[in-house]
C-alpha cells in the first residue's frame, strides 16, 4: 500500500486553498471588513422583477412559477424559481467554504482551474498562479460588477468539467467520471446556456484533437472506452438539471430567441425570424484590435462605464484634457467638452477591456513554443475562434455565416462574451509550457526559442510604445467637430494611456522572462520562485482589476435590493384592486423598479415573450406616441390606446406623477364582437386598430371561438389572484367569449369552469380567452407546467446521485492510488 506523504500529497493543496481564501478576502475586502456588498445593476433590477415571487414563497412556502409583475406576466423560470437540486447546491456551498455569494464564484473559479491544471500535469505550486490568473481576469471581475452572477458562476465550473473529461482520456476514467459528473452538474445549476454553448465548443475541439491522436496511435478502442465513460456522467449531470433545462428550452421557443410567426411582405427572410435579429446579436462586438486588451488593457483608452480618473479624462488633474479645459475662459464650453473627454476611443457604445494579464499572454506564447503539439493545436484554435467570434459585425464574412448556419448561435447576444474561451485557454497553454520548461530545463535551443517568444510579446509592446502614436487615429466617430485645441489634448491623453499600459505590460513580461530564462528556481529555493511568480501575476492582474472594480462599486448591504418608494407609488398602492402600471417615463422595457411595487407592463429581462415584444414594437410604442402628443396638447383619449387598455393599465406614472387611465379594460371582460383573421401577421396588424374592449381579434387558423355575447350587463370579477392561480366569478345571460388580461402561454396554464377543464384560446395576439356558457360560473386558471411538476422530481433524484457518485469515485480513486 502506498503511504501518503503529507508534505508531497496534501500540503500543496492546503496551501493552494489557503492562498485562494486570502486572495479572495483581501481582493474583496469591503465585503469582509466593511460589511458592504458589490452594487450590481442587473441584481438590483432582479430585486424588482423577483420581489413578488420572493414574497409569495415567504408567505406560502410554495413556488410562484409565473412572474405577474413583469411584462404583464411571464414564466418565472429565469427570474426566481427554486428547484429541487439542493444536493448540488449544498455541494457548491461546501466547495465555497462558506464565502458569501456572489464572491464565492471567484473562489470556486480558483479551485476549479487549479484542479484543471493538476489534471493536465502542472505541479501544484505553479497551478496556483494559473488559477489566480483565470479567476481574477478582468472578464470575471467586470462580470461580477455588472451583476452577471449566473454567467460568472457557470464560468467558474468550466475548468472542472474539462478536468473530468481530460482525466478520463488520460487513463483515470473513474476519477474523471466523478469529477465530470459533479463539475457539469454544478455548471448546469447556474443555468447560463450561453456559457454552456461556449464550453461545448471547447469540448468539441478537444474531442476532435484527441480522436486524431488516438487514431494515429492506433488506440481507437481506448478512445471509445473513455467516451463511453463520459456519456453516462454527462447524462447524470443533465438529469440534475432536467427541470430547469426542460422549462428553459421549452420557454425559449416562445421568447425573442425563438422563431417568429410573423410573415415578411417581401421574399426576404425577416431578420431574427429564427432567433435574435442580427443587430441584437452583434450589438456588442469587438473592434479588430480590441482583443489586444487581453495584453494591453488601455489600447483603446479604457472603458465607457466607470467615471474614474482613467476613463473620464477631464477628472484627472494630470491629464492634458484637464489642463486644456482649465485654461479656457468659457466655463460653459468647458463643461460641455468635459462630457466628451472619455478615454475610450474604440468602436463600441459600451465597452470594458477584458484583460487576461501581460504575463499570461507571454506564457501563452511560451506554451505555443514548448507545450505538447496536441494541446497547442487545441488551445490556439480555441483562442483564435474566440477572437474571431468576438469581432461580430466587424468580421461579417465569418460571423454572419455562423449566425445563419451554426446551430443555436443566433440565440445569444453580446458576442464579446466569447472572449471567455481565450481567457480559459491562454493560462492553460501557458502553464503547460512553463511546466515543460521547469521539468526539462533550458538548453541553448530552448533559450533561443524563449528569446523569440520575448521578441514576439514584449517586442510588440515596445513597438506600440514607439510607434503606437502614429498608427491609429485615437478619435471616435463625430469627434472631428470638437475644437482643435481640445481634440489635440484628448488624442495626446489617449496616446499616453496606450503607451503607459504597453510599457507596463512589457515590464511584467521582462520580469517573467528573466525568471524563466535564468532558471531562477535552480538558484533560489523553489518555494521562493513559486511565491515570486504568484505575486507577480497577482500584481499584474489585480492592479488592472481595480480600475473596473473600485470602492465605488460597493455599498452598504441595507442599501441594496431595495427601491425607495415615491409619492406616485404611495398613491397607487392605496388601490387594492387588481391592475397594472405603465411607467411612461423613459424606457419601460429596461427597468424593473416599477415591478418592485406594482404589476408592470414593462420590466427588465433578456428573454421576453416574442409575441409580447412584437406587440410592444407594433402597437404599444405607436399608441404611446399618440398619448404623448395628446398629453402635450392637454388632452387624453383613452379609447385610442387599445393595446395599452387591454393590458389592464389602470395607472400610468411619470416620475412622481400619476395619470389614472379611465379606459383600462379591467382584469377580464366579455366582447360584443369577434374579428377572425387568417394568420398572426393579420392578427397583430388588426389589434393595433380596434377597440379591444368591445372587439376580440382571434387567429381563426388556430382557434375556434364561440359567439360574442349580446348581454350588455355580463360581468367577470376577480375573486382571488396569486402568481400561479387566478379565480374569477362570471355572470351572463347568454354564451359569450370572455377575454382575460393575462398573457397566453400554452405550456402549463390550465383553465376550468365550475371545476371542468376548458380549452384556453388566444385572443388579441397575447391574451387568454374562454368560451363561457350562459349563467353564473366560477372560472379558475392554474399554472402547472409539466417541466416543473415532473422535471423537478427527476432533478431531485439525479442531484442526490450526483453527490453520491462524486463521493464514491473519489473514495475508490483514493483507495486505488494507495494500493499502487
């Protein structure tokens, strides 16, 4: 039996965990020492969109499943639903050693990448440096600051998934089975399918490279055995996610990421008819040189969001812009020009540099020169693919081809996110190269190769320091109209930003080169070398990170996840009836504050129902403009706002002002006329024109409504309402079609009249309708999606099996190691 050596087998991992904990605590020290939290815009919006669901859970202990407070109602799967995958959640909590969310995701990224590097044969003390580089890349910290917690959480477990796969293909199949099962289950739990998509690309290319290798070595049977082990592991992990996955994929078909039912008037395909439109997918795309921020963060002058000293140049007393504005006598002009003094001059409207680290870029090229060829091919291909995909609109030939033909590609936006593939690949290849050098040493040929690497990396930085000011224009579109004296100062500052960061990166590359070239680990204790290298990487990356995650990004916990109530909210909340609110100040489709207090027809979410978005684009925006014109003329014509009225908008708000809408149709109503149309295109066009209180528009090709009622006294009132349950009392002397101001969604909503199930029709493009017989009736709607009722059971069982599998595989693998 093999004896465990504490200093060799356990101590390095204890030190690694200790380093990761210390770095996490001190990097996010306002959280641990000042009782603050990161102020995250998207999470603040989530607080508004999820409040109704959280309150319902607190009051009843049940899941609401349907978010009634946003976009007039939508499935809550991607807002706030707690699934039965608690065993996987507990596993995450254990791995994060009690660190608070979402900061724990950075610590977990350290752990996962450390395990990945170990799986690839990198020694533990070097692996610590690689793990820190991955977890602290500005891609991760910027995403955390924005509130993209699910994205960062999903990324944190990417390395663990890849570690499990590589272990299986390296002959440690049982351990690989356990690590992959747990890693993929943890990754799936974060429910960010865009990152899963990118992970799939990484795995696909890895699999192809391995297949080629096994074919060349005449070991196809071994490849098949390893693949056969991984398939059930992936299936079990997917089982722990089956409920959320089922619900999300089912819902996605009905969202703006699904196929449109509208027909173009031309022979051309409607942009976005099978997914997101091109302009939306490629709204955030890198300029051709922008991926160089991986090495030189300020190559384009910084970013566009934070009003920090390095980004709004007018605020920096050392800048040329500040001095130029201080010398002008026209204070009004100076104030106007100060708003134009952004350091960023790239092509994006909103940009943040994704910095991998100068040392990591240097090591990446070291890896190209020294690592095994199969890893070089895999990781260089992935890095190049990430860069080209991030170019989006700026590389139309490639990316429009992907948009048109690559399955699932048109479902995701913000293609700058693809850079995570490079952020994943570069440290891995870099530390594989460094491990190779540390293992074999440097002969003269290897020293020559290392000098070439330095020339390619630090040499590029030197070239930009000397010639960068002459190569680029350093201005954005429209800046040519600025006063020449101001424009010159602006350009000079931008050149300084580029040169300053290029010089900075060159120094870090030279230090890393010197440590490797002179084989410092042979001249000092290995521990001293490892410590020096880890500290060098930390300084390199964290100093840049602090440009984008500053003290200003933290707030007291009591100030977060709450919106202050204003006079308008107080007035509206006095009304205890069931209605909706329309915030006509600004973009109602990009704020969830209204949803925090009221049921809103707007909201903040990237996966809105497509029909609802189309209604907004075609009818609501048009009728809102008409309303604005009416109000400017001191008039108000409720009958002209049919699409707004049918959404039960009883109040409109403009900052602290409240405008009651006397034309709101109410929660439900009987119509006197039914207008049948032939297709969704006609349906949408017609609904923009009719009085929705008296006329229902129905697509006759899909639904067969009965007759409109002739009873003018017919009524429907709300008796009870919850997120997933609605109860009405109706009365009519004749059969009729009742329209409900509730969004139609066929996957889960069931209706009954006096306890007997009744088919739900769709009317007015987005609403529900029922054929109701004459008399007094109790009408009920229940949201009971099979994706939740059945999927949740499978999720629970598989989540338990995931944890048991991990424990069993780890135990068996440890025993096997001891027996060797």
